[in-house]
């Protein structure tokens, strides 16, 4: 009896009911999506716009980002933000700054720690479950960690992800890193040092496997943005 309550097993659906039940299934999710869109339009969007220092046009959000701290947030045009995004900052610097520029997309369950500056340039794609941090969140010295001291200011180093870069799912990008223009970071990588433009890097710690990878089909579209190889 207990098993039936906690792990109920439904009988097989007769064939003649499959078509109407399929319609009911699709209708269920249509209703869910409709009300989700309505809540986003009338509630999530206005609240998040009010939290940002600047906010572009044609911005799409799947959920209300959770902002903890005093980060100054700038969102460009045509940006997409997935659900369950967390933006966190401490009080080490007066005006930590997060820029999400035109055409960038940030996947679900991404955490961005901004204690100085994180810049996500134009048309960057960040997959889900990523972590981006411009500091370790604690000092490297054991006694200072034990005392609960904040990290030293010189150990808080800006992060920059240059235009057209692709960040694979589950990637960690650590303090002081610049991801060059058009670079691709493989899934589940830990990036501890800067990656040149148009390179494929992956691993823990991430290292470059291929250079001149993913170059634009039109050479004159390349710019000098990013890290030189």
C-alpha cells in the first residue's frame, strides 16, 4: 500500500484514448507556457529592469535573476537570460560592474560573481550551469580565511568574455581571465588563464587544443578584440 502511494504505477492507456489524451497533454503545456509568459511580461521583466542601471530593447528572460549585492548591471539589446541566474557581489569594491552586451545569451543555472568587473561582450553564448567569478571569495592565506577576512583587493581581477565566444555547459571561468574573440570553451572546463581569440580550449585546467578554430567565413569580419595568439 505504501509503495502505491509513493510510487504509483498507472495502467496502460487504451489505444482509443491516446489521441485525445495527447491533445490534453499539449493543451496543458500551452496553458503553462501562456501563464509563464504573462508572469514574465507583467512581473519579472519590470522588476529586473528596475534593478539594472541600464537596460536595452528586445531583452528576453526566462526567470527573474536573483541579484545579491550592489552590482551595477548593464544589459544591452537582444539579450537572452535563462532562468535561475544568480548575480552575486560582496562589499570589497564600491561599484562592481556587470555588462551583458548586445546579442549575448546566458543559460540557465549560471552564477556570476562580480566583485570588481565582469564584461560579457556582443553575441557571446554561455551555456547552462556555468560559473564566472572575478575573485576567489576569500583570501589565499589560511589564517585570514579562518578569521573570515575578505580577499585582498589586488586578488580581485576582472573577467572579460570577448564577442562571439562560446562557453560550454558546466564551465568555470576564474578571476583575471579573458576569453578571446570567437574562442570556444569545451563543456565542464575550468579556465584559470586567458584564452586567445579563435581557439578551442578545454579541460581542467583548460588548455588550448586548436588555434585558428572557428574563424569567420568572411575574413574582414574579424576584429582586434580579444587576446592575441
